[in-house]
C-alpha cells in the first residue's frame, strides 16, 4: 500500500488544466470539512487578467486529480461550464456552511456529496 501526503500549503498556487491541456486557473485555497476530517473544496481562481476580474469557484475536491509528476491539478471540465458556473468575489464569499449551497455546488459539477 502506498501513501502520498502533500501539505495543503504546497497545493496553493498550483495550476489547473483540463483534459485538453487548457489552463483552467490556479488553486487559491483548500477548504477543509473539519467535522468529517475531509477536504471539501479547492477554491479555483479563473478568468481575469493579472488578478483583475478574476472569479473564484468552489470545486468539489473529488473533481480534481493531482498530477505529482508535472505538479498540477487536472480537472475534467470544459471551460464553458466553468464560465457559466456561479463564482464569487475574493471579498464576498458564499456561506459554505449552507447545506443547500453545498448540494447545489456538487450537483452543478456532477458529483455526489461525500457527506451523504
């Protein structure tokens, strides 16, 4: 059995690419479900130019694959889906403790909530 451990800090600022190799964005935060001891989301910064106009998106952790060789995340998602997703501003985060918001976010990306 093999175990791969990475610090959360080493994942921040990691680039994210889709299956076509397109740049999707960068991970800015890792959101932990403290009660269950699991990572719930990676916060993805997408869009904008030199940090201006960027939006943040809560991506279910299960949607991401870590490529430790090339030091990037892989997200099997078309840019169009992300462009239409409900994002948020760095100064106006959603209430991530809102159960309905969590269900809606996981459903939008097509993933089953891990807490069910």
